[in-house]
């Protein structure tokens, strides 16, 4: 049954992604493109029968902020796009640019593609993210950078915390439960698993920390205590 269900989901994604990419290429308004993409992501989960429980939405500051979430599945990005307000831009590894339709969709909603393997390029991308956030924009980042099939939290990279530290934007932790069970790494079959998304109270004034590493380590400990075994 998982085979049939998975084929249904992938067919659904393709049928929705193709017209979405065409519309995103034509619509001039960024807010409209983001609202449309959010609606399509919500439709994918609704039509797939995957129930999403969202709590703590009132913890999101009304002003610009940086949200960080644990990363355990290819579904995580779709989950945040479906549940967060459309004012967020997402930071995504550069390898995704090799997937044509996905790259178009993400580029048209003003996602940011970052390099991880080249230090000089990665530093340039970090500077651009800091300037983008400082200009009054909100970002969504997976500080682990990637994910693996095995349960457990990976080490955090400094990027998200450097942006929050430099801009003093509030840092909002988001815990995702269930995504790895629905679609783990190195697996193509999808399971219909209920997913919980918990938005936590923001860390205000992150520049009050002595340095970026202290901020990163404190947030990693918080995530370890709440999603470390997922």
C-alpha cells in the first residue's frame, strides 16, 4: 500500500507543481507568488491525508525575525511553507538549483541558495543574508544544513545564528515532529504520518550573547532536549 500511496503523492506534487511554476513565472507580485505557493503546499498535505497540527503561531513576532527548525526530511521545507506566514524567505542548500522546476519555484518566492562546501563562497552568501535580514526581512533556516536517515540532531552550523546576532532579529525555534517517519532520508516511499509543528517563544535580543558560538550552543541544547531523538 505504501507504494501506491507514494505514487499518488508524487503524481499529486507533479500535477500541482507544473501549473504553479508557470503561474509563478507570470505573476509580478512577490507577496502573491508566496501566497500561491503557500496554498499549493497546504493543498498537497490536505490531499495526501497527512494531518498537520500547528501550535504556538502566536509566538511569532509581528516584526521581522529568524525562524530555525530541526531538519529530518525532504518534507520539512514544504511544511514550513505551508504553515508559516508568507513573509518568510527560506535558506536552501545550493545543490537544489540542479532541480529545474523546484529551482524555479524557490527562486520566484525569493529563496536564498547557499554554498556549504566552499568557505569563501559560503562567507559571501552569509554576508548577503545578513544584509537581506538587516533590510527588514524574515528568514527561515534549517541550522543543521542537511539531514540523515538515522534519528538524532546533527551539529548546528553558525549561519542562522550569525544573521540573528548581527541584525538582532528575534530567533524563533520551531520543533517538527513526525517528518522523518513520513519520509526519511534515502527513502522514496512516503507514509501517512501525523506531523506536529511547535513554534516556541522567541529568543529576543540575540546580540546580548557574548558571541555567536554561545548563542548557537544554547539553541542546540534546547533542540536536543526536545527533538534530539527524533
